[in-house]
C-alpha cells in the first residue's frame, strides 16, 4: 500500500500542475486584450462630479462614463474578449482511475487522457471569437456615441425652452408698455377702452403660455437627467448655462468619407463579415478528425504496466458537415447584406442631417439678417403711428406678434441645427467626444 501511495502522489501532483497551465495567446487575442485594457483605463476611473458651471461637453463625457447602457455594452465586449481564450484553449485533460476487483483488488490503474482538436481548428475558432469581440467593441462605441448624442439632444430643447420663456417675458414687458400707451391714448380720446382690453387679453394669453412652458420644463429636465444615466432618486444634476453653438463649415465629401471610414455601425458589420469568414474556415476544418491521447498505469502489477491509449473521431456524417458549411456561408452572405444595408442607411442619414443643417442655416440667415431687423422696425413704426393716431391698436399688436413669432422661429431653427449637427457628427460620422473612453482612430473634426 505504501508503494501505491508513492506512485499515486506524483500523479496527482502532475494533475494539479496541469490545472494551472496557461495556453498561448493568439495575435487577435493579444490585440483585443490590449484594446480592452486601454479603454478600461479610461472608463473605469472615478466618474467626476458635475460642477455647477458644467459645460455641455463635460456633461456628455460624464454620461458616457456613467450611463448603464455604456457599462452594459462595455461588459458585453469584455465578455467577448474573454471568450477568445475559451475558443483557442485545448479541452481539459481527463484524469481517470480504474480498479479491477474480483475477490480482491487485482489492478489499480490511474490514467490521464488529453484531447487535441484537428490541425488549425483552435486557431480558426479563436479567429471567430476575435472577430466577434471586435464587433462587440463597435457596439460599445455606438452605445457611447448614442449616449453622448442623447445628452445633447435632451439639452438643446431644455436650453431653448428657457430662451422661449425669456422671449415671452420680454414680450410681456412690451405688452405691458403697450397697455400703458393704450390707456394714455384712451385718456386723451385718441383710443377706446377696447385697445386697453386687447392689450390685457394678449398679456393673459402670453402669461398662460409661459406658465405652460415653465411646467413642461420638468419633462425636458427629466429627459436630460435620464440621458446622464441618473436615477430619479439621485440628486438633480446642474444644467450647462450656455449652449455651445458650433461653427458649421460642412465639407460634405470629406465628412462622408470620414463616416464611411469610421462609422461604428459599418465597422461592426465589417467585423461580422470577418467572423463569418472565420466560421467558414471552422466548418471546412471540421472535416478533419480530432484526437485523444493518453494512457493508464497499472500500479499494482510488478513490474508496473503502462497502457497507452489513442483515439480519433470519424467525421463521417457528410450531410452534417455540408449543413455546417452552408450555414457558415449563408451567415457571411447575411453579414455582407447587413453591411450594404448600413451603408445605404448611412447615406440616407447623412443626406438628411446635412439637409437639416443647411435648411436651419438658411432660416437663421433669413431671420437674423432680414426678418428680425424689419420686424423690430415695423413694431417701432406701428407704435409711433398709433401714438399719433394714424393706425389702430390692432396694427401694433400684429407687429408685436410678428416679432415674437420670428424670435421663436430663430430659437427653433437654432435647436434644429444643433441637434442635426450632433447627430451628424456623433452617430453618422462616428466622431467621439473629446476624451471619450474609446479607441483612438484617425477622425475628422470638420463639423466639430
């Protein structure tokens, strides 16, 4: 019995040693782990608190590091990177133990058997996992860009709502002064009480509209808070005091070229094609057999007997192999079709957003250079003419409403332009915010 233990202990030690072995990393695995470490170093740092004088860019960066959507996409990517190691690793060896028992123990046979996939199979499976992890990275990058865009998309309506309220309050002050003017005209017999009542009616309408706008701010603020990845029970975040208006100098061809080069949706589709290519190679290599090798030792025999073992699979089910290859080839065709679809959709998105920006620019030029100056002048002329009794009060009110509508149109055009600009740069062109926790690539800052 002592001799048996002396022989079993080294065998068990050898098994434990094998359990601590490490495989060889493939080039794709090394690159994926390097990329993951780079992003983790940026993403997993403490999220800075939002200060009271936070800027829009700081708020967007906070959301990218804090939002659960981004964290979930990052975790999916990290899991995919770990799967590369699983795919390229050999199967676990098996430690066996067999007894031959009759009236007494006739033989004690510990053994070890290891499996070896056919040549190239592990590398092909690792290539599939590497490409899949690359696709998961671009899903993570898309989530980061969508989160940054959501912050801007929620902020600009909130900011311009405040501008609308400000314009309405200015209009209320103007209507109050017109009411005073109507009263003065009424006292000297140049106007009737109807003018005073009309001024009061317009004030009440505008005051109610302003209250509705102030009430709607709660909805927009809730959307802004959610875009930052904050729960309702967390403290309310500060809102950037100023909108960061962009200078839009679009070079359509340059920006479209950048979008086709770095848009994460396209990159994800390209990675899926690479994964499908690798899956085809796996299916082709499944025609080759897998092997197992090992042996058993009869430690009770004298002398000790060593029984080597060797086996191989027989891939004889041709319909199964053909179906696996056909499925892989169909998967590649589907991936190529998805890439083509994304390219078509990107071209449509690009055309839509650039049109919205150009339309907003034309609207702003019209309002700022021609309509607003003339509307202000028209109001002053109407006011002076009313004081001299040349026009009725309705003309003054009409001029005031025209000026108010033009001011609101300016705010609406500015909102449209900034949201379209953000969607074009972040989602279409794929240009990440400054210091965003994504892999650095050659990006075009044309529209930033």
